[in-house]
């Protein structure tokens, strides 16, 4: 009888240990454009999401990392369509759908919208037209977040925008307006908003050259640091 009791206690202890470690690993899904994919000076580099992955690995917290849904040139409407169409990728001969990845994800990071607004800026349209366009773009972001929240109930982190044309005061005002709009929508859907514009303003080396709108290695690392800091108190502390 005593032996049975001891065995029972051992089994219970093992089960409690199992429960305490259950779901402590992070299923990490990175969505978005060339910043999530990793581009700089015309070539593929480690993105901010890759550095977040590295951190999770170092902390022995990473279960899965998926960034195949991040694509250069992606706009907000492209990502909406990808989710609605339940876009598929294949990894290790296994099919993964985007909707299922969102459901499984403990952490989702997203950078989207820069291609939308930069295209308009480069079209040389009036600033009034750009601000009106941002208002329309805000509606697209609202639709995107609503759609994402249908599948993902865990932490979603939106990476804010930086002004790649630092010398332009008018352009800085545009990105300020864009960031303020997206902050409000993020609150609506309980999405973590990560501010990076001030970092880039204060650290010119985060942009490799005036001919490239993409961050340098230091810039990508800084974005990753902001993301890690924003989720460390909740998702990662366990």
C-alpha cells in the first residue's frame, strides 16, 4: 500500500511538472512586408523577426517560427486577401495554412502599410490627398485587425513606422499622422503598438543610406529590441 502511494505521488509530481511547462513554448508568426522579410541595401538580411526568434531560442522559449508569409512589397490589402484566401505554405512536406497559424500563434508581429503610403508619397500628389489616403488606409488596417482577431486571441504586435526621408519636415508630419491613426486602431483591438520613429530619428545609422528606405543591421536589431521589451512582461516572463 505504501509503495502504491509513493508511486502515485511520483506520477502526480511528474504530471504537475508537465502542466507547469505546458504551453510555455512560443509559436511565433511574423507577418508583413520587406521589414518582416528582411531587406537592406538591395539584398536579403536578418529581419527584426529573425532577431526576435533568436531571443526566444536563447531563452529556450521557441516552439515554432514562421515568417514565410512575409513578402517584399506587401500592402495591407495583400495581407487581408492572404488571410481570407487562407494562404498555404509548405514546410518539411507539411502544409500550413495562414488561418491555422494565426489560431496557433502565441505571438504575432506585423509590419504593414509602409508600401501603401510610400507609393503615394512618391507619386508627388498633394499633401491633402495623402492625408485623405491615410484615412482610407486606416479603414483597411481596421479591417485587417478585425480579421486577425477572429483567429488570434494572443499577443499581436504592430511595428510602427519611421520616416525614411528624415530631412523632410512635411514627410515627418505625414508619418506622425499615420502613427497616431494606427495607435488608436491598435487600442481598439488590444494590439501592442511598438513605436520606432523616434529611434530612427535619433539614430541616423539605423538607415544605411539615403538611397535605401530599409533599416541597417543596427536598425533591425533596435526594432527587435522594442518588440521584446513590449512583450517581455506578459508572454515571455513565463
